[in-house]
C-alpha cells in the first residue's frame, strides 16, 4: 500500500547524514532537531504554535486535556474513522457521540452534527479522512453558535488546503481551537517510528499543551498540572525535517496517481471514485473506491491473489466494536457508515507508483468488475 523503501532511496543520503549527526550529538530527547522541526512546521502551516508529541493518538488526548474537558462531557465525532479518535474520548471519561458521514467524501455530515448537539456537548472532532478536509466553514459556524471547541483530526490530511468562501486558504489542522496529526510512517508526512503534533494559534493553550506533553511541567521539576510523557524524539524529528520540504511534491505525486485511477474507472457504474470537495484540496492519504453491486470482499481476495496490495478502511463501524458498545449509540442515524463498511476498498497510494503499476492494478480490477 505504501512504498516507504522506495521513498527512502530517493532521500537516502540526506537521511543517513542527518541520523549520524543526531547520534553524534547525543541529543535524543527535546534536542535541536525537535526545536527546528517545530519552527519549520509552524512556517509551513502558517500557525503560531506547533507542539510535537509522541504519536497522533496522544495528540488527540492531550488536546482534550488542554481544553479541560471533564468526565461526562459529550464530544461529537464520526463513526467512520480509525478507533483512536473515539478511544481517547473514552479514556478520559468523556462521552463519544457518533454521527454519520457523507457517502461521497466520507467526511462529517454537518446536518447530522447539528442534530446531535445537546446541552452536554462540549467539543466537535471532525476527521479529515483519506486526505481532504471536512466542511470546516460549516462546522466552525455551528461550533461558534453553540460555544463548542473544534479539535481537528488531520492525521490523514496534513498539507491539504481548505478554501473558505471568501477565498482565504488555510491548512488542515489550523482552523479549530487545536489541530492534531500523526507522523506514523505510512502517513503523507511520516517518520521512521511513531510521532505526532498539535497545532494552535492560542498562546495560553499552547503553553498548557507544552506542559501536558512533558509531565505537566512548566519548568523542570515544577508541575502545574497532571500531564503525560509524550515527546517526539530527535531521530524522528530529524527524519521529518528532511521530508517536510518534499511534502507538497509528495502530494502532487499522489494526486497524479489518483488522476490515473479516476480516469481508468470513470465510465463504470459499479465503481464510485472519491469525490473531490470544492472547498478542499485532496492529498490522497488513501484512494478509496465505493463499489456498487460488487462483492467487495471477493474483489479484496482477488486482488490479494494477484499480489496487488489493497485494504478495507474500515470493515466494522465503531458503533459495532466490542470496546464501545456500552455507549449505546443511536445506530439508526449511522446508515451511511454501515453501507460504506460493506462497500469501500482502498488501492495502493504512495509517492513511488509508476505507470506500469497503475495500469496493472486498474486492468485487474476492471477484469474482475466486467465479470460480475
């Protein structure tokens, strides 16, 4: 699904030299590489504060801690997403409220969001799924009307641009009270291990978040609050510093591959290609098809037999997962998610895809579809 080895070979001299430099410095935690990466990512995102941390899941949890959400508070997010988004809500004793997504963009349905708000709602977590932003202008308007925090989960969409109706562009993760991301190796901006970060323009919140990631310390051995141990190590920061200048070109390579897929599948009623929102660029963390009248699991097995990587994101909705059943979600309001979990399949999507590979993948899929 992701050719990290091929990507490494293109930047191998830079990576190898930088990692030797970090090893020689012996600054493995909170070293100069972390500080430099923080500043460079702030410049790229046009955001005042980037707070690096150990992983994307921690970033979500720390954001909720920093916003002082309390046990019993309701947090609205989507059913169609990776478990981490809901996991941290549950870990903090908050109540997750799941809403449906649009069937074409896979992002939060703003009408469903509006209906889910109660007096106990304190925050909204839109997930910018598969590489493009949710409808942030509408979400921010709803949040402002109800005095709610917005925490952006941009683990899959770093580098994407949101375009407001007045023409202003903002990067994914920079529009809410706080944005979060993951630098897991397979992400568009991936480290060579775990890593994550939070983004905010709020000076006081940034100070609090920096304290929380480091055991709640304001200065060494002075603890202002309960915190966690969640620091980005210098090796990962060094890798991310090398990759950050390539992030936009990586997105362009993914978009080129997505355009090939789009064209190959355009005239087939049994294949629904990903919709590109008018208000967001798409950086294609995943290229996800929705099948119509086709046995998705049979296609999955067929592609495996042809040695074509593919994946199902996500086979089981969160409301059906054993860990979260006790929250008793309103499953009647999650029909789109139920359908998507039965019909979506994701194809190889990375920076190293070649024309020959893309042709092989699409031809095999069409061979299967035409036999249905």
